[in-house]
C-alpha cells in the first residue's frame, strides 16, 4: 500500500534522520521588533561513527523592520553520540543578545543555545560555536546536569516578574524519564565579556510525584505553578517555589456514556492515586496487571490557568480528551508574590479540581499533542501516523490527515501565534500553517486548514515549492509564441466572421427541421455561400495589377 497523496497547500518533506523532538517559536514583525519564525527538530540514528549522526536542525526565517526583507538560515548542531529527545525554543522579553534561545535535552544534560537572529561577520570571530553550518552557528550559553540517570525528556520555559528585584526571572522546567520534574533559573552574568559565559543554570527545586516518565510539561500562565503529565495515568500540578504537589488528575480511558467497567483493586506505590484500577476484561490472564494509561499531553486552556486539558490513551483502543476545572483560584498570590517572585509557601493550599467532561477524540491511541497559542486548536498525532486538528470549542475534528506518516507521530508543534497574524515568509508563500509534525519515518509535515494557497502555483510544479512565482518561458518557447500568436489571432477572427455569416445567410438551412430532412443543403450553403464562392458568382476574381 503506497503513501497517501498529500494535497496542497499542506506539505510533507523527507529528512535524513528520524525525529524525536520538535519546537516552533514565532513572532510577527512589528515596527519595534523583527519578525521571527523558528523551527527546530532533533533526533538521529545512533552513533555518529556509523554515519547516522545525532543532531539538532534549526530553520530560522527572520524579517527586518527596516527593509522588510525575509532572510532564511539553517543551523545544524551535532550532539555527538548522545541522542536529543526534546527541544524548546523561546525568546525572552528582555532579550539583549538578539538571539533565539534553544533548550536541548541530551541524555542527563540540559544545553542552552543561542541562535543569532541576524548573522554578521563579527560572529565568526567569537568563541563558543558548535555544529558545522559554514559560519552560521549556534552559541552554547549554558550547560547543566539534571541528575545521574534522570534522562531529560521534555523542557519548557516561562518568565516570572520578581517584585523585590524588579526584574524578570527566567525559568526552565525539565521533565525526566524517572518521573521527576526539575526547575532551573537562568542567571545572567553581566560582568562577563564573552557570550559563552553570559548565562548559567541554577537549580531551584525538584518536584516528585510521578512514578513513570513525564510526557508533557507546561508552566502556569502566571508562572508560579507547573502542570505535567506522565505515563503513570495522572497529570499533576506542582508549586514552582517549593516543589509541593498541589493537585492530581487521575485520567480514565473508558467511554463515559457506556456502562462502567469492572473494577478490581491493585496495590500501587502512589498513595495519592485511586486504589481501584479500572479494567475492561474478565480474562484471568489480563486480571494480573491493570492496563497502562499514558497521558501523552496536558495544557492550560485559558490565561487564568483555571482550565486544564489532558489527552490519555492506552497502548491500544481509543484516546480521550478530558477538560478539568479548578474550583478555587490558583495561588492567591499570583505570579509575582512571595519570595523570589514565587508564591509564599505558607499560603500554598491544595487545589480542588473537578472533571468537566471526557470525550473520545481519536479511535486509536494518541502519541503526540500540542495546543495552539490561542487555546482553540489542539493538534493530535496518532500511533497510525495520522494528524488531527481538533477544535476545543465545538469538540470536533476540523481536519484530519490520515496516515501521512509511516510510523507513530513522535512530536508535534502547534502554531505559536493566532492564525490571523502572519509569520515571516507566510505572505510570500500564501499559506498559514497550523501545525508541524515529525516521526521516526524521516519525514516532517506542515499542515493547514486552508483549502488552497493564496498564491496560484504552476501546474506540474512541486507542492513544496510554495515560495516561488510563475514559471517563466524559455527563449525557444517565447520565439514560437511570438511566431504563432498573430496567425492564431487571425484564425479566431475568421471563425467568428464565418459564424456570423452562417447565422445570417444559412439560417433556414441550419434549422433543425431542414438539417434532419436534407443535411447536404446545409453543407452546400456553408461551403458555397459562406466560405467559398462559385466561379459563376459575380464579384472580384483577380487582384488588380
């Protein structure tokens, strides 16, 4: 069975290595700031000695405010024999380095890179470059070890305003394979002179509660709490300042409208989770162990942080989207209260979380999720390689791309800004993409709700060539066209005059009754009266000399 045909304007491209992590950061161009569209993906196939190198590829599209010119660059960062499983891109509000920051999860280490938005020749003489991109490099700003055997999986970023110091605090959250969540603060050393020593990562707290690998992580909109989900069937909320657990959401994967499944009691190490685990079979062989619930995605659904979404599924069967609500305000102190810009530990109180609804969002398990910046479209990637663009307001699938990947979707990134705004390069391309996906099948796709591009493409051209104009004629084609266009125009005029004479002179012969009785009369009238006159007919026979 061949691959399904991808209809433009959505596109899918082939890569040189399997992808396990993906991020998309973007800001529109304004009179004060340059526009940026930054996409980074990581992966590899093993040791670099085998020829399948592990690396991070960054695609940067920048638009200057002065000239409105669009510049495209590609930066490659080699990770050696270590495999990078997660990346996250951001740009601080108080950015003075004019760089896109990139957090990379490589083994037990967290690497913080800086990619200059506008490259100049002066950067080539500086130190601290990595990769091999012909002078267009990434600068290693900071590096830290999360913990021995932790295994960094995913990362995210937020900024919290410190009322005491009257400045922003930049925080990085890292979800690990052992279920721990570690939070670091980016410290800027203003006394240094080189960009390599400009930043350092300091550990703030470590949140413990998950018993299995963390799949997704996101900071509260105010920055004082953090939401994460894992393969243990739960999503949890932790305090950034103290690391205390404030709430637990136990996800379920059975149909809420169907009959309740049979329950049996299984011992669990987590005291906060329910002791009764739901199972769907009475087979004694399946009763020995409860089915594993994988909460692949979690996200806040509003700017106040009172709404949360989780996507859970098993190793087989349907996937379910659950909406959660908090009945009390999250952390009365807000994002700027308490010590160091965090909430006060004495004012922390457990959150009262209730389930608002649970619906099926996919008939097969979901392997990757991402929520858009305006909290309206949820991008879902299934184990069958399909991409679903789900509308949270109508609780329905807006568009589905069936089995566009040969393997399960490993990572997804939704549009970083609302669709009404344009990122650099989208005006020329004519397409506003809503999501980017990648998989271990060495393919990366860009998906959109648009039915067609705003710019007409040439028939027969590649669907991925969305940035070019119409194809120009070659010298031979232009010569033939100039030679034949005047005769073709005269021929068209001749046909129009003949049609006019037929309607006037041979109107009776071409009537329906006359044609049915005597078709030869119609042909004789067309030939002798309209096209070619007889010799006996009076008129000019020869051109005067």
